[in-house]
C-alpha cells in the first residue's frame, strides 16, 4: 500500500497534561507509517513551557515540530495559527 504524507496537529495548553502529550506524540511517531509529521502548538504560559519543549526535543525525531504561541490564544485562534 502506498501512503501519502500525514500531519497530526496537537493543540496543547493543559499544564497537567504534559505526560499525555508526550505519550501521544511518541505513539504517533512509533506507527508503522513513517510518512507522518507531528505539529504541537503550545498555548501554555509559565515555566512549564521549557519543560514541554525539552521533553519533545528529547524524543529526537525530525518529524516533530514544536510551535510556541505568543500569549494566550482562544481555541479557534490557536487552530488558525
């Protein structure tokens, strides 16, 4: 079967959901289909932003793209980014 490139978009804001976010990204990149990109749009604020980006970088996979928003965005604005 021929696969087309897929992109998974994950919007993240929950400070307490960081473990679930990393698990979700790990699950996506471990799929048998390797033609996948993961875009994480982080709408968090505070010191947890550094930890989130560090944990995603530690997965060491070029298919993961981490985007940090500037300031708090509404859900609709976050998806439009």
